[in-house]
């Protein structure tokens, strides 16, 4: 456990990154959460000191071997993840609970979709309408296909040598390169669906799957991609109903090892089957510099509470930290890491009545920060 100033561990860089790439209100929530956690923890962050030596901090007496997970804190056996490789982590969680994703599909916000062009339906009308469908006619599909085929791809820095593409996570642009009809027989297959505007089966169909239980975020099914972000915005906005889509997360293609947190992790950020093993950072599914720092601070506070003989409740889901914890621990067979975004915060009727998007986001930000401070005050007692 290590004491760190607020501008260390990439927090300053993260602040600038979010300011350039997202709403100022979102920056406020993330930065405020980190500041609050640092305040109530006396500067404690979750980490391993130099060479496993004792480091100054509120948890005196901490010693750990960075090559293992056993640590002795105040003579209590607590396991802390530090310097573990995928093999060692897999031994604790099972290799099927540890993922290394090569490609990830984009996520869009529900409020930015044009529902006049989108149909909620299941194939052949079976079961509940769990998917949103974006039907293409032939002309629009062919235009979309040509733009996708010629879109600029991002350079691959995380892969050495020739890239091996797995069929299960094939980038949509690679699939398009196999022929104009390949996508129509794959993720864009229109079978079992009808476009209510024409009464006929669409030429092709893009499906959107809810990414969270509140259905405020949707994943573009089968659209794993390595296109540059600007190209994703340009080309994927050609999908019917996504013309003005807000992209919460763009698709990426890289090596990213993470836990299947909904299956193995509790809201206290420790393993269900090994409650003395705490995890924090991007491996849990918290995506981003500031988000990972916040998860480390939360894990440290949870560990500290454990040593005091109590369990610290997670922040409420009305806070960004609480919403992210709820996301990574809620059952989801298609779980992927998630960064801070307005889409995962629950809405109130009062906030939903605010029509201006910037004002609505500022109201969400203010509410989240107030809830975080209230939680922190309660957690100190």
C-alpha cells in the first residue's frame, strides 16, 4: 500500500485525455471520485512498493513479495495481487475466466439512436425483443459496404509478426474483404426479421445488444474493428438509425488481459472463491487511467476495512465508481471492460426532463459527485 500524490499514476494525463475526448462534466465526476478517495484514505493507493519493501502509508507494517500474492498485514494473511502473470492469475480464477481480447466492438448511447428507423424485435418473433434492429435496403447496404471496405485502419502496435485473426472476433472490415455478401450471411444476416416500413425482409440488418441492464448503452453486434476512430464514426454512422449516434467507446484491436469479473469478482473487488485476493485496475474491467486509479483506491479502502473487521459497502450506483463496480459485477455473458461514461449512470425523472444535453450531463455530474461525497462521509464512520 503506497501513498501517492494526486498527479502521479497518470492522473494528470488522464485529466487532459478526458478533457479533449469527452464532456467536461464527465471529467468532473472521475476527478472528484479520485480526489474523494484520496482524501478519505489519507493518500493511500493500492500498489506494491519498491522491491516489496515497506512503504510509508496509513497501513503500517505492510510487506509483500512482488513475485507472489501472499502478504502479511498486521500479522493477518491477506493476498494482494502484485507482479502476477496470466498463468498465476488463471490458477486462481480458472483459465476460462481470464480473457485476452483481440478485437472489441463499439458501444453507442441509447438516447442518441433514431428509434424511428430502428426496430426492437427477435428473429421469427420468438421470445422477448432483446435486440434493436437496423434494417438496410440494398442500395444503402452497398454504399455502406464500399465505404467500410475502403476505410482507413489503425496501425497495430500490440501484435508481433503476422496477425492471426480468430473467426469468433474477426474485425468487420476483414470480413467485408471476403466479399459483399459475407457480412449478410454473418452478423448482418436478415433472416427471421421484417422491416415494418416495407413488410419485407431487409437486405441486411445490424443488431444492437444492450450493454447494461438499464439499456442506456448498446453494443453494435459483430462490429469488432480496427478502423481509426474517425473512420468508425464516419462509416458506422451510415447504419440506419445511427446517423447521430454518440460513441461511448470505439472499437479497438489490441491485447487486453482482463478477468471475467461478473463471474469471479465481488463488489468489494475480491475474488468470490478466494476472498483474501483483491484485484484492481484494468484487469478488473475498469478501463482508463483515472478509472483504474479509482478502482485501486477502492480496493485499498476495502482491504483496510477488512483489517478493521468490517466490510465497506460499495459506492451507490448513482456515482461513477459505483456504476462501474455494478457493471463489472453484474452477470453478462458478453462482458467487456468499460470506462467512465454518462450512459451507465441511472437517470431520475427530474434529470430526464432537462432537454439540453450539456445541462443534463452537468446535472448528472453534480448528482454523482454529491452521492460520492455522502458515501465517503458514511464510509469514514
